[in-house]
């Protein structure tokens, strides 16, 4: 059985569909990239999965359980973590405290505070931020903030990790590190990753399967090479995006 | 001078607790509770009636605290439900209107049913000499309780799991949901806590001077002034502002006159807001 299954999921804002009947499944430690032009509905689709938005139609199934419209904190404790497009960290806490929150509240059986701090240190070492753990969040740059959120997400030991454009605006070296880290997270914890990305170079380097969204619908699906040669995909991107690669 | 500063500190600590209950609810959920003073008064009245039924003062006061918490919970479950469904400014405005309505209803009922009643917890004992000033036993006990309450609040927010959860909701509600925290539940708990704090203010205040059933609105206004000066949503700010305003109030009362003290507090508040629009320790949005 797939870990995550979407059945004809749809969400409209004021009558305009943002996600318009999407069905897809993933699991088994796959790295699935979700691409598409601006406004295609990628972020909305992730929000429907974690419960930040409630779908107008369709079903979201996690590991056989119908979680459609369930509130985010419950979905989180069922093993789904998300890193948003804009960083969502807690400004007056230290890096370590931020990450510890992921362990304290994200898990089904919560650890005590000391254990949570240990888990946080491990997660921070994993993303290479261990030397910044006593800094406040304000001292981090965008790239480090995203890594912080990645660490906070894995501190909650998710089975499914949803990432929304975590590589936007990174330079080449940072991009390489990010790709390695996401792959390492999958390899070590066998986490399934659904990952929204505009940076095609990263998609080609990391994704095992690509789903292309356009106007809230699935336009194409397949291996990165296959999809990028698809004439419909090229058409959808033409004049909207450079394919980057 | 030392005497009125010491009085001011006693008062200021209570101002701080009063404002903390308001500022927490606002910081967490964008809700301004204008019936806050009425919650305090009702808790005081419950304490009074329980004592009149023959229960000793300490258990009666505990029942008063429970009443305050229960009122907070009732607010959360009833009139605040439509408020939670609004966001941003609409939420603040609706909360102002609905809690103001509740305040009028409670005030009206109290004035009809219990006119001229007031809680007065006289604490006997020889005055204590602090920094060469004789302090009444009531003030000493009230301050002691208030300081313990402040310590417990500090411990709660700084070190407990619950405190971390609440701080994270105050800082970023959506972020807190994504780490697995339920903001709705936190809001409910905070309303209970806020009710208990209101009750503590009524009970400790009544050890220094009677708290009568008409005091609701003036307590709310006082709480709001302290909250605004401290910075909406900031707990340390509430306590700092409480101390500053408590001292100003008490010094002004003894040198100028009690009748002007609220005006002087308002002026102090206005000056603070002109100099620092976010209040003493408020965070810029
Ligand atoms: N809260 C909202 N209210 C109204 N419309 C919204 C809301 N959120 C998204 N939309 C609309 O839904 C559509 C899909 O938005 P979404 O953010 O999911 O796109 P996206 O694929 O993530 O785009 P981008 O690549 O720019 O991040 C857009 O037309 C957007 O304007
Ligand atoms: Mg997006």
C-alpha cells in the first residue's frame, strides 16, 4: 500500500480552482518532485495534505487512514512533516530550542525535554548546523533557516516529508549541500519525500519521479528525463519559466 | 517617599499579574477580553459568598480561583467561538464587542443581585518593617502571594512543555501547528489561566483594600493601560509596566491626590506610546 494517496483532491478559492482533481500516490522512500509554473497549485496541494487547508472534494489517505481535513497538529503526529515556502521559525528561541519543539510535539509518543534536546542536536548535526545551535534564529541567513526547518521536521521523526521550494535562491554550493542532505535524510530514515521545486537543476539531480502540475491538474508524470522531454510540459513552461538546466 | 515607593511596588506587582492575564490572551489569539475585570469581580464574590457559607478563607479563596478559571473556560467555549473564526483585525474587533457585551451583562446582574457587596479579606497581624517602613500584614501577604505567582508563571513559560508550546503559538501560530501543537487547545488553557490570574488579583487586592462588585470596568481599564505600556502580548513587558505604573500611581497619589492617579497613569501610558509605539517590551510586527 502506498504511504500517501490522493484521490481526486480539489480546492477552490472563491470559485477559482487552485487544485483541480489531483490523484497520485507515493511511498517507500521515494523522492517525488512536484513542479509546475507559478500558481499551478503546488503549495496548495501540500497544504491540503498537512491540513493547513481543507479540500473541497476528494480524499487524502495516509497509510490507509482517511485524514482528509484533519487539523495539522494531528497530521504531524501521524508522521507528516512540512517545510513551508517562507520560513516559519520561532524568533526569540535558540536554534536548538526551535528544533527541540519538533521532537517535543511532533512525535506520537513525546520524549522528555532532555531527550528532545538530544534529538535536536542530532538533527542539527545532520543538516550541518550544530555549531549554530545556541544562536537565536535571527542570526541565521535564509539558507540556514531552511536547514533549521529541515532539522525541526526530521526531529519529529516523520515518515513523509513535504518540502516547499526549500532550494530557491541558493547558490551552487549551497544547492549541492541541500541535495545531499535531502538524499541523506531519505537514505538514513527511509522517509518518503514530496518536494516542490522550481530549480530544475536540483530536480534533475535528486528526483526519482516528477509530477508536473498546471492549472491545478496533473499535466505529466514520469522520470525526470521523460517528463522534461514531454511536449506538453515544454509548452506549459514556454515563456513562463526557463527550464534552468 | 520610601513608603510610597514600597506601596507602589506592592501595587505594581498586582498590576503586572492583572495585565499578564490580558496580554497572554491577546498575544496568543488576538483576543482582547473586556470582561476581564468582571471575571475578577465574580471570583471575588464567589470567595465572599463561600466564606459567608461558613468555609474558611483559604479554601474559599481556592474556590474563587476555580470560579475564575471556569469563567475563562466558559468564555472560550461560548462567545469566543465566533471570534476564533475571524482573523486579524476582524477578530480583535469582534472580541472587543462580544466581551464588552458580556461585561455589561455580568455588571448588570451583579449590581441588581449583589449591590454594594465587596470582598474584604482582612489579614490581621502586626505590621512588618521593611526598609524602615511599616507595612501592613495584608500588603505583605498579598505581595508574597503575587511574587510566588510571578515565579510560577516564569517557571511555566520558561521550562515546561506547555510553556514552550504557548510561546511558540504566540510567536508563529502556523509554525506551531506544523510542529504538532494545537493552538485551539493552547487558547483554551490560556483563557483558564487568565481567569485564574484575574481571581488572584481580586483576592490579593482585597487584602489591601475592599474589592466591590462595581470594580469590573476599572480593573479592565487598568489592565489595558498596563498591557499597552508593556507592549501587547509581552509578559515581561506586563510586569515591567506594572511596576513602573504602580510606583508612579502610588507616588502621585500621596503627593498629588488619589483622584488624579488614573489620569496620571493615562498620561504616563500616552507618553510611553508616543516614544515607543510598541510599548516597553513589545515586539515589532
Ligand atoms: N489563500 C488563498 N486565497 C486565494 N487564492 C489562493 C490562496 N492560496 C493560493 N491561491 C491561488 O491558488 C493558485 C495556486 O496557488 P499555489 O500557491 O498553490 O501555487 P504554486 O504552484 O505554489 O505557485 P508558486 O510556484 O508561485 O509558489 C494561485 O492562483 C493562487 O493565487
Ligand atoms: Mg508555492
